[in-house]
């Protein structure tokens, strides 16, 4: 299940985001979290499986599109389809907006089943 980020999830979110290669350095990770906390166009979501948060999805929402900037799954839960489920839920939430990728998220998103017209 997908949950919208809130400040009480900060440590969990930082832990999940740190699995992304460009977010491993603490200072960079803190800067990224600050963007999600301060800018309403940048939205962060956590994926909960049973009792644990095991995935993270971060995006920037624009009027007609949204860009997936961060997607991360706890290594012990990879290969379970969690990343694909998160993308599917976001596509449903974003309705008619076009999904875009960054250089870092492009390879994964190309593997996901996407709505017609995305990517």
C-alpha cells in the first residue's frame, strides 16, 4: 500500500532513498529530503508491505506530466514486483498526466508496464 510521506517517516524514507547510488552521501540525501518537504510539487510516497515500509517513490508533478525522480526498494524485498506495483498506483493517481523519467529512473521505468502514451 502506498502512503504519502510525512515528517514522522523521515528516517525510514532516508534509509530507503540511500539505496539509490546518487543519494548515498548524507549531505546529498538531506538536501533531497528538504526538496520533498518544502516543495509541494515534489511528492514522496512510501510502500508498506505487512508491517514494514519497503519501498519509496519520489516524483515531481507538473500540470500535464509528472517525473519519477526516485524509486527504491529495500534489497531484501527486490524481485517481488514492489517497484512495478508502486508505478502502477502512481499511474492511477496521476490519471491523464504523462509519466516521465530521469536518467537515473529511465532503465527501470522502461521495464514497467505503462499506460498508453507514457514514456
